[in-house]
């Protein structure tokens, strides 16, 4: 384990500070914890509260530049072991946070969370507010912010890394001159033989890469979280006189609490399904997965919600109806003339890629809609021109970061693959069906000037076209072939177990849970979520706060109020539902 430099951050008062502590652990790649099993880096930040002079003095010692990372780690945990109540390494006084995704790292506590006062963010409410406590009524002293495997600094997946790990997967890629990037063996000018060999090498690497990426789903993320918990609870494992691990003798030490936002909530459902001692308090915010719903149905329903949010956007910005149509017509004209508009990243700005800005529609109208409006209205050099502006091209690249975080593109549909069955580009199949049934979904039709329908945006979906030139890092043979193999993969492992979830929540009551479910949530289907919390269903024990006051971004927009409400519900201090 490596303990990186800590930085002190001032917070609510002179008496209290919140300190972020960075750490990297090596976790097993698979569930087979053999001695020679390969490991990956798992990076996380411990955001903790300092409330006395002793704590302050200790952390100033840790900032000594002459200490090595391992020395810092040893001192950090030795202090915890010497505390009277051992609270420094007590998981019951830690809250685990699992962010949305998949494929993006966790926010930094310094830049991504406001800690100025107890009402400034959910994290501040947990550490400073006094209304969120563990199952024993004690305050939480630490929040663990984890970069899920493959994101941030946790062995991040990007094309560069995949090329290093699976070079043969990319042997058929083309460079800018259109030539193969890898020079194969000599075949006396027999190009067919060379191509066949390269294809065979690529297929072997494809199997290896597909198997590797299959280890980056919720089931693996949960195991990493358990690895982190164990490394904090038992940093110096010892064996007693009977030959047993002291930690095992002392009994289970689950997380005191866990908060799952969006996909992070999906991970918590996997936690309840697969871990014998899940977190004692479990909080979902827009994060109840559509368990038992076929993946195709998930996207059939999602397209209808995206249509509704598109209408909502145009109600707020009616002038953008004509602007969006103009942008789409312009981009279609360039596509049809074989003169595509090239983005600074090297990708192609097609009409379909532009419409993916609708991914932001699920945020609050006051911020997400306003940002979309700003992007759309920067499209042309001026109002009377049809020349696409360079500023717009740069903004599109920035807003659509799938090149930098390909895990979202590669694994997004697999978050709904609960056991056997391929996803088969379900969102794209659903789109084609909607277009066939209703031309309102066809942007090629609705973008025409004389069409009375607004042009609908796309939402939280991935498409095969993204690997066909629209995104430069996702395109070419290697990444395209990998995305297709993952879409056709049919032997996914189960993510959820109804019996185990009910055991944890209802029968043995190992976990108490509460959820904020947003009635108009574009990303997570409200009706599918409600089916799971009914009596006799997998999440029967979850107390649900239903609201249309917030969108999917509720935790970011008003996190302190939401976490305080969920905490009170889980402790029966607030009778919701009534």
C-alpha cells in the first residue's frame, strides 16, 4: 500500500478540518486470490475529519517531505491503532461512496465536493452536519472516495494502455497514411498469407482483451471495495496463538455506510447480492438498476424518456428548435458530400454524434439545459453564417470525452447484462425500431425545414457508429472489433441475486437502506425501480423517497438535504414513505 502526500483543507470552522488522504492498493484482478494472481491498482481518497489538536499535529508530521509513501502509510495506521476507541481504522465509522458511470473516476474531494459548511454538499453533511450517523449512532469520521477499477488512477483503461497490453489486437489498424501500423513477418510478397496471420493474431488477442474487460464490471468493483475496507480495517494482519487471523476472530467489520449515485447504486445492489456482510447502511440516489428487465426493453423505454426531455428542453429554449435543425442539416450535407467536418481530436462531427450532446438532458434544467443551450448557440461563426465555428468543435470534443474514457463506450450496455445473453447494441436496435415506427425519431426527417417536429436528441446510449470514425480513439480495427465482441458476448456472469438481497435487507436485516428515486429520471427508469421495492420483491426492505423536485443530478444539486433525509428514513426518524 502506498500513502501519498496529504493536503490540509480548511472547512467549516477553526476547530474542524477535513483532510484528503490519497492511497493506492494492489487488488487481485480476478476473484481467484492466488499468490501469483495478477493485480491492478485501486486508487482511493480517504476524506476525514480532524477535530482536535492531536489530529492536526499528526497530519503535519505526515506532511514531512522526507517520509516515503510507505512510511506515511505506517505512521497513519499506527496512530489509528493507538487511539482509545480505535476509530481511525474502524470501518463502521467510514462511508464508502460509489460514483456513477461506468468508466469515469471519482471526483476529487478538493475540487469536486464543497466542504465549506455542513450544508454545502452530501459529503460535508456526513462529516460535519451531525444528522448522519452509523448504525450505532456514532458519527462518520471518514468518507472513502474510490476510483472504480479502470477509471481515474485505478489502472485506467484507455486505448494507449490497451495497445500496450494487447498489441496484436491492433495489428490491422491503419495509420494516417492508410498503411498497417504493425509490420508482420516476411511472406515473399504473399500479402494474403500475411493478412491471414495478422487476423489470427488479432482474434487471439481479442479473446484475451474481451476476457480482461469482463473483469471491470460491478462484481469486480465490489470486490475492490471489500479489499479497500479490509486494508483499512486490518492494515497489519496478525496471527493469534491458535493460528487464526485476528480480524477473522473479531468477527465481520462491514462498512458503516455506503452511498451509490446512479451506476454506483447498481454496484450496491451487487454488494447486497454477493458480499456476506454488506454495508450496514445503504443509500441509493438515482441508482436502482432495472433488474429483471431485458436490456432491449431498458432502451425501448429510455428512448421515450429522452423524447420527453428533448421536448422539455425545447420548451425552455424554443429558439433552439430551428438552430438544431440547421446544425443537423449542415452536418448531413458534409457527410453526403464526402467532405466531413473534422474535430480537433481527429474524430468526425456527424449529425448523429452532435445529437449525443443530449446525454446531458438528464441534469437539472437550470444548469444542464443552460450548458447545452450555450453549446448549441456557439455552433456557427455568427447568426447569419452557416460556417461551423472552431470554438464549437473544441467544445464538442470536450463535452464528449469517450475517447479519453472508452470504458463507458465498451461496457455501458453490459451493466444491464445480468447473466446469460448478449446486449447486441440494444440501444441502436431500439432506435432503429422507433424510427421505423415513428419518423419523429428520425433526425434526417425532422431536420428538414418544413417538418413541424423538433429534432430529438440522443441520450445515455452507446452506438456501433462511434467506432466508425466519429470518435478517433474508438475507431480503427482494434477498438471496433473489441466493442463488437463485447456486444456479442453472451456468457456474462450474474450481477444480482434476489435471494441474497432479501436476506440482507429483510430476513437477517444486515443492512438498512433508503433510496431517492426521481420520478422524471431520464437515466434510470422510475417504473422499473418501483417494481423492485414492492413487498415480496428483491429490494422490499428499501425505504423510498419519491420526488420530481430533482433530476438525476439531485445529489450534486442538493446533496446535503437528500443524504440527511435518507439517513433519517433509514433510522425511522422520518416516516417516508408515510
